[in-house]
C-alpha cells in the first residue's frame, strides 16, 4: 500500500502511537455509550430509537413515566377463550337471514374443521340498543344495554385458526410460546402505583387455566418480576399466612433480617435480573400478608353490589365468576396496573362447555357461557363507571378469533374464523358509542378497515401512553417488541 495515496487520517493510522491513541478513545466512547444506554440516557436524533425503562433492581415495580401522556393509567383485560361468535353477538349481518340454509358464493367448501355446512342465521335475535341504536343480540342483554359506552372493532383478523396459537397471538403478539404478555410489557414499561400488591394480576376462570396456560400472562424473556400473579376470589395466593406458633414480632424481625441479607447479596451480583426479581417477589409477598386479606374481603361488599354482579343468583360457576369480577374492581381500586380477567378455561378441550369453543350445539353452549359472563361483566364495567374509574382505566373485552357464518357440515355449531372477529374497548382514551371497521355481508372476512392483532395491540399500548415501536427489549440479538415489526395505531378509535 502506498502511504502517499492515503488521506491524512489514513496516514496517521499507520503511525503506531496515533493508532493506539485513537483506538483507546474509540473504545472509551463505546463503553460510555453502553453505560448511557443502560441508564436510558442516550439521545435519539430521529426520535425513533428504543426507550428502555430505567428499572430499579431493588424495586422493579416502582412507578415509571409513560412515553407520552394519555388518560389511561390502568387496564382491565376481559378475555374470553374459545372464540366468541361475532355474528351471534355484536356483528349484525341481515344477509344471514336472507341466505339461511344456503351456500353463498365465495366461501370455500372446506375450512379448519372440514367441509362447510350451510349459512346459518344468528341463533339470537338482534335489536337496536341505546341512543346509538347499535344492533346487538339477545344473547348478552346486560352488555347490550351499555353499547353507548363501548367502542367496537369489527374488522379484526388474526394469523391462526388454532386456539393455543390464537391465545398466544392476541395476548403476546406471537403464535409461539415464550414471548412476554401484554400485561408484562405494560408493567415493564410503567411499573405500578402500589407497592402492596402485584403490578399485574391474572384472575383465572373458576374452572381453571385457558389453553395456553400461564403463557397468556407470562413475562417471556422480560425480567421475571413482570410475570402476572394469578389467583382468584376463591383461591388467594398461597402460603401468605403466618404460622400460629410464630409471633408477629418474630415475623417482623425475620423479615427485617432477610431484607438486609438480600440487599447485601444483590450488591454482589448487580444486574442479575432473576435474583432481583426473586428478592422483589419475596419482599412483595411479605407486604401481601396484610394487603391480600383486605383486597380479598369480598363478603363485606354491600348487598347492592353483590346483587348487581349476580353473586347470589344463577349457577355456582356464575357466582364464582361474579366474585372474580368484584375482585378485579377491588384490585384496580388498590392501584394494580394490569388486571387480566378470564371467562373460560380448557381443562379437557373446552368444546363449548368450559369455554366459548362451540363446534356443536352452539345455541346451548354459547348460552351457557353467556349466562356466566354477561351480568357480572356488565356490572363490573358499570361499577367502574359509577366510581369514576373509567376516567383512568382502559377496559378491553377480547377473544382470539371469531366463528364462521355457516354451520359445520352435519353439525349444529360454527367453525373457527380467523378472518373476521369483534372486540370492544371502553373507558379512558376511547370513543363512546362508536364502531370501527366492517366485516363482509356474511361476517366471513374483514372488508372495511382491516385491523390486525398487531394494530390492536399497538393501539392498546398507545392508549397507555406507550409507543409500540419504541417499547423494546434486547433479546437474542434483536430488539423485541409486542408488535414484532408490524402494527399501526388505529387513531380513529381514540377519543
């Protein structure tokens, strides 16, 4: 190489002293940038780089500021596993009555479960509701009476026809397991306003876990502290009680000693997220010894509350779910950031009996689930509204996909439909009495303003004051996010 053909900078690098001097400064700059990035102090010229929360290892649940101000500070997710039929609840399609018993053009002869049957009209009568005149079926009369408070999204689509993958997709943004749930992302970003209860609580259905189990509220590769804590009104967190032979003074002394020892141990391993999460969870468990019995004291709610929620009427399952709904409200009152309430489980395949997966006898099985879900859920939302909590709480009612407008061949139920389904929002930051998007004339495919699950989750994060493109976590060489590399905020639903 001819040094005379190099630039002055290039020639200087051939000098050993200059080379080591400039290399040393470069390494120092790299080290400084890493330290600044760790403390979230790096500037972003474009305003599009990652925004990592500055998490205190000793208190990962401490409240943190959102990316931008939005009214929603807490979120209640009401999730119905099994796939609620949109064409029998919230998505009115007059053509289903006209073509009942026929096979319209454009629908394939074979779908997820096999050969298709004939078009089936809704199994329940649709009627105009509220001042908006929104058409909702008689299956859910209590929720139907509240449509003026809801923002419906009728053109949702998903990537899968299978329940486990569908649950994963809407709750974690990926069909595969091992990714953080929506609640984990929110609490990772925002922490919690209370230090007496978990930041994220999952209230399982009285019948058990949904198909994807704890993956629906897991932390994935995020720090373990942000996994949802699951319990129900009937089954509080275990092992919080103090043994009778152990005095309260001895208990406090033990807790104090453990705190000192844990703090000293953590100093030896700075940055160990698993260790920090374990210590934080132990300390939270100590505080929960007094806070959980208080929040679980549902029996002392006024009689009028129990009557509104329906804890004293109907089946035992309905009563148990109604108690879960009261628990959800009490947790939100205490400052829990995310509450995920499940209506439906999958202990042995579901099949419309334990969840909404009505492949057969939908008229009976959907009615069973509606009887459990409708009154308590409507009462919960009405209670939040009456207490003024909807001003800062976002309510999300969702399911993993919809159901087909036709019957399954030789059957009495509807097949899975990933190409069109309905969810609704209510509360802080969303329009009231509004419907966004449309499915086609049969409810078979999204037709107007198609909305992916990525768009749906991007919108939910935006309503919580979080930019879905900048809320990331570095994992396995990638900046991971809830919406992967997709998603747009549906601005039309914003108030």
